[in-house]
C-alpha cells in the first residue's frame, strides 16, 4: 500500500509541474513565478487594501508591482518609483482618506473603484484605477479621475 501512495504522490507532482509549466508558457512566466502568483483576484484585493486602506504605497508597489511597471497617469510619472513617490505624498497628508468601493478582476486587468480626499472639507475625487497583471505582478497602470466628489 505504501508503494501505491508513493506512486500517486509522484504522479501528482509530475502533473502539477506540467500544469505550472503550461501556465508559465501561456503567460511568459518562469515556472517559479507561475507557481507563486496565486489567485489574481485575492492578490489584487491585497494590493488595494495595502495601498488605500493602510496607506502603505511603498509596501504595496514593492510587493505587488514589477520593477519595470509602466505608469500611464502623467501626474504619477512613468515608473514604479515615480508612482510610489506620488502616492507617498498623497497618503502622507494627515487628512487624506481613501474609501474602496469595489475591487474586481476582468481577465488580466484589476479595477479599483474608490473615492479619495486629500484634505478635510475639500472636494475629493472618484477614481477608477486599472492595473494589468502578468505573472502575479502589476506591469501597467492607468486611471480615470472625476474631481469634485464629496
């Protein structure tokens, strides 16, 4: 009976490795990256929470974004580092607050719909942020802003 269990675990390991390799080939991920990426929806929810609820921009982007991430919002620069710097300015304001309304995945794009306010008593904005994921990391980001929201 022990040999049977060993054979089953061996076959499961081979099948698991083959599935990981297929996923890696499909998404241009190395086998190690494909194995670590996990559930994209859960990963993206964790990113949104760390960035907006915990106001930890550096931790969020260093954990969940690729080093060569492309930023498409001109006020945030073009890179992950410039994005972190801009978010740190905004989240560092004592009265800034961000309220997440929805976080969803649609294929390889995560969408965060949230409200942001930088100063108490001033109008805020409604933001829809889009992040393209590849191999469990954000590789591209863009957003739409609607200023004047309370």
